[in-house]
C-alpha cells in the first residue's frame, strides 16, 4: 500500500461513519496538513456516494475548525441531495468529539462529462524537473519541521523559490513539479491534496511562518493522467492580515485538472 | 426600506431560526437569483454571530440543492466554532421542508483587521459608467426574463458585452459598473450578492442560456466605500460541461473588497 493510500484509508462503521488514523508523517509543524485531511474527506464521500455512481469530487469546500493531531479520527457523511448527475453532501471530521473540519461537496462522475475542452488558461512555464529546486534540499528552518516534505517529491521553479536564497520575488507565486515520493500515480483525491501541498505563497512575498487555512475549496475537473503534476499557487490580495491563495494543478497531458482557492491568515512572524 | 433590505429582511423565531419571504422581483427566469439567496444567508449568520462581535462574513460557501421559488422560506443557523477572532457556522435555507441551499461560513469583524494592504491585483480598466452599456437596454431575449435587472443599475464594459451585438469576444470576461437601482449604498452583504449579479460569463464565449451554480464561495475582504462597484467575472476553464466563474468586486476607493469563485454547469443550449 502506498503512503498516500495508507494515510487516507478508512474503515466503515456503518451509517455513513468511518474511522481513520491520522498519520504523523503528514504533519506541517505539529498539526496534520489540511490537504491530506481534505483528501481523506474526499475519499470518505467518494466511498459513500459511489453507490449512486457519483464517486468523483466535482467541488469540495472545507472549513477548518481546529488543528488536527496524529491519532484516531472519525468521519461522518450526511447526504443532502442526490440527483441523476450529482450527489451533494456534508462531512464532519472529528477527534475525540472535537470537530476539526466541516466539508460541503458535490460529487458526480467524470466519465459522465463531455469531452469538450475550451480552456483558455495556459500551463505555467517552468524549467524541466531536473533543473528545478528539490524542496527537500531547501532551508529546513524556513519550511519548518515538515514531515510532509518527505512524502512528496517537489521541484520548485527557481524563479518562484528565490525566497530560499533570501530574495523573495514579491510576485506572490510559488510553482513547481509534484509527484509522490513512493511513485504513487495521481488520482482525483490526490489532486485535492496537491492543492495544499506547496510552501505558503507568502514566502514569495518575504513573509515567513505558518499561514493557517480558514477555508479551502477545490474544483476537481478531470481525472489526471499518470506522471508529474504541475502545481501553481498565487496570491493577489494580501490585506488586513488575510490572503487568498489560488491553486492550479495541471497533469502530464497539459490539462488543467484542478483549481482551488483558500482563505488563509497571514503569518504573524515576518522577516525583511 | 430599500429593495435590497426588503429582499433580505428576516424575522427571528428563536434558536438560530429565521423566516423570510423570497421576493419575485429578484428572479432570473423562474428561480430566485442565487446571489440574493446568499446575501439573505449572509445576513442571517451576521445577525446570529453579532452576539460575539463577528458580524462580517470573511468567507461564505453555498452549495445549491434545488431552485428557489418566490414565497416563504426558513433559515436555520448552527454554530460550529467560536474563537476570539472568528465564528464558523452552517446554515440551511429551505422552503416547505425542501432544502434549497446549504452554507458554511466564517465570520469576524473587519474592524479587527489590520490596515495593511499589499494587494498586487489591479482594478479592471473600463470606460466611465456613462460610456458603458446599460444592461437594461440589452437584448431581453438573450438575458431572459430577468426581474433582477430592474433591481440594479448595471453598465457593462462595451468590450465585454459585444455578445449583445452578436460578436462575443471569446475572452471569457464580463465586467461592468454596478449599483442598486434605488440608490442603496453597498455593504458586506450586498458584496455577496454582487458576485452573482452579472450576466453569465459564458455569454462572452458565445454560449447562451442559463448556467446554474453548483457552488459559490465569496471572500469578503473589507467594507466597501459608498458609490459604484466595479464587478469583473471571468472564466478560464470551460470543460466537460462545467466551468468556473471567478469574480472580483472593487469599491469606489479602488480597493478589492470581495473575491468569489463558483462552479457552474454550462448551458445546454448554444448558438454559433
């Protein structure tokens, strides 16, 4: 079993309820990464809504209520509406009766969608993976004690990682190549994780420290082709101690397979 | 009382529950506009969370479950977490026991935020309102039977409204000036409405007809200054019968006061 599949594995205990073990290997600092929690939620809803043939997340929104710790967790899925094309539901992830994450999501089947693609977005241009910076070789003190970095192979575009050399570009962009360290190929749930797997985009503004997510919405638009993903995070509106972080995930066939936006709190600590 | 305040007025019946009347004057076709429903939800949660001094929506996500009709509606707010800076909660809007809209949201106080603005986004450039196209003078058969158009004064940037003359630009952008027809000045709840108040961005791609919203998330980033708003909608990823619609709302002081994204279904009917 791959690391990602182990971290998002679920045990059904009936009535839409599942048990899971939050893995210490997916922490950022002391808390478990929000992206892997969203992927876990995504799998639970997928399992639940597969009965109707609606196993793929189309849109999933998570509101983070408290920081998650490694250890046991419970997930509870509630069905809100089932139509012929889609099912909408809600999920609560809790630990020891404390709610960690509340999710609303709409699921369907990517197989039921048309083949028409009229995307005007263009993939980010970045050097090939071998000319990018391995995040694992970056300054650990800046990335924090991040077990998560060992789960993924992340190659950052040097232009968007100049903060690692003390020269943040100020553009508010962090982008790079991403694949799982153990070679697991991407699927729809891993795309959900991918949208929250890069260093905070605030680093490129010279603002370091943790930027806790208040809300994260991911639109998963297609099943990804095998191979490297390109992930781009950007922010345009850093104001009042809050910022949005927009994410794009492109697969190896050059298709825009996921889009995300989160609202995060700006870190208190800063340099420069 | 202004039209907007009447359409979003609430009667508390205790325990986080409210009664409202969905006004026929805010319909698009036969259904009540999603933006005004979101604004109604926004006011109910604001009223509920004002007790903690958290009366301003920071992020609000709505999943649409069924089309709303003019007439009585019930709203029920559930508190999920209250911290010192923010309250997160959930809301269900129903009619005759059928759920129409489920909402997750985080509220706080814009007064508690820092004055720091490091926005790199720049306001859309468009001609002054008097050189823009009044949407109310546009082709009604294209906009559909839209009572909503009479509630607002909407002046579309001619470049992003060339579809009205049969020449959609193909850029996937619709933008213009917006204010309420009766002169009501904007507030945080009206910004929520504003993000879903323009003709569908698909018109600029030459795809006409209704584009029902599956999910809409709005980040309200500041209280708006009085005067005209500039609203910009764009899409970059029209694929598989679904599209995202990104919204920006700028106030008269030139501040980016709200950002939104929705996932919508592409209209079935099309021209060209």
